C-alpha cells in the first residue's frame, strides 16, 4: 500500500502540471482578457483618471494599438485598441496586469507563487484572492458537507430497503419518486421553494439571503444553530432533490448482487436470520463501492455546487466566485480556484483507493499500482 501511494503521488506531479499548463495557455490565449476589458472601461474615463494611469486622453488622431504594442491586428486574443487611448496608456495597463512579460514567464511566475499558496490580488474586486476564497469557502463547505451527508443518510437505508423489498409496491413507488426528483432541475425547484416558503407568494418561513443573519454574532449558541440551518434549509433541499436516485439505485443493486451469492445461501442454511445475514455478511461487501466513493462524492458536491442555486439564494460560494471570475477574466481568481480544485481532485482519487483498502482489507494495490504507472 505504501509503495502504491508513493507511486500515485509521484504521478500526481506531472498530471497536475499538465492540467494547470493546458488551462493556463488556453485561457491566456482566449480573447476578451482583463486588459481588453479594462481598456474598454477607459474609453468612458475622464482625462484626470487617464493621467493617473500614466497617459492622457487623446483625440481621434491617436493610433490604434494592440496589447502586444503593435498597430493593427494583434496575435492570439490581442486587443486592437480604441481611438482616444494613447500607446502609453495601453502599455501601462498591460504592465499593471503583468502582460508586459512573455507568456512563459507569466506561467513560471504563477507556478512559483502558487507553490507557497501566494495567489495575488483579484484584478477587479480590490482584495486578495486568499480573502475571497476565505469568504466563499464556508458557504461551499456547508453546502457540500450537509448535502453529501443528507444524500448518503437517506439513500443508503432506502437502497437497502428497496433491495429487501425488491419487486414490491414499496420498491416501485420509491423508485419512481427518486427518478422524478432526479428529473427536476435544481434551479427550477429552488425557484419553487422561494415562491412557496421564502416570501415569494405564500409563506415567509425561511430567510432568502446569505448563510447567516446580520446579527448572528449577538445570538445565543442555540439561536445561531437555528439561524444557520434556517438559511441552509431551502438551498440544501434544492441541491439534494436530484441526488438520491443514483446512490439509491447503486446501493440497491449492490445488495441484490450480494444477496444472490453463494455465501449468503450458506449463511441462511446455517440457521442465521435475515437481519444477521443482511447486516453481518452482506452489508460489508455490498457497501464497499458505496463507502469508498464517499470522498469523491463530497468533492463533487463541493466543486459543483449549483451556481444558479447560489445566485437564487444569494450565497457567495466558490461556484459563484469562479463563475464571476470567468465572466470578467479575473485570472488570479480563476487560476487559484483551478489550482485548488485540481489538487484536491487528484488527492481525492488516492484517498478513494485507500478507502477501498480500509473497507475491505482483501484489496491490495501492488499490481494495480504497477498497471496504473
């Protein structure tokens, strides 16, 4: 096991660098970057603001200059300039965002900074990326942890029950309900919840904005707990409504597969009861794939918390932060979130394999590690 983990960690480095490099060069080559967007804003700026940047408003006779410092059409994603912006202004903006350096130097500088988790400052929010991530993490962690736990605590018992009651009315009804829930778009269900329970048109039971109330610090501990979960009630319901179908079906099929194996019939022949066979023999083998997939399921919920749900409930999580950064080409925020997500995702794959071994000691990895290497 130790050798396998070391091998996987060694493979993690080139895989990680490859993912980061590919995304970096693709994103940096895309048009509409931060320099272009800032220069568009400068078109409406006054003379004083432009002088503060190192240039001054010109007249219609100023040459059209790209971000590469050349007149006319630039290269990949090159900004073609605007009448009224002097070349000095454009060069100052390029320097301000670090685009005065070649792309390979920018990539190397980013890597060296990110090794020490130095993510720099946001281009457009006026704050450090660490501060932005720190503000967004509690929301994303709350949504990820609680939604994953709810899905597991509901789906596993339900899947076991459906396996035991396979072919009965209970199996048919619950199967239909979870499939219907899976077919409902999360954001559409979120709007319905707002209309019904957040003062939309009927009842005003749950708060609509934020993770906690403005006076959260002045509440007692019990009031804080109630306030926290009252804010999470609707977004969590919208997120988990479609998450039961896959895990419930996986649990049911896994139990059905184990129930029909020979060792189950042997245990029954020895006089063991149904519950003893089910929870003493079948459970551990059937739950192997379900339990081992928990780390990956949590990371999946953490990464892919619905942006639309965060918008609907005014929750400033990682999903919304990443979406806004992508729309505004806020490269420090984009690459910092990509860096964290890629690193956690690759580590989770290793944790999942280790979890397999902890759940079932019969599983070993030397051969598998050699194959993967």
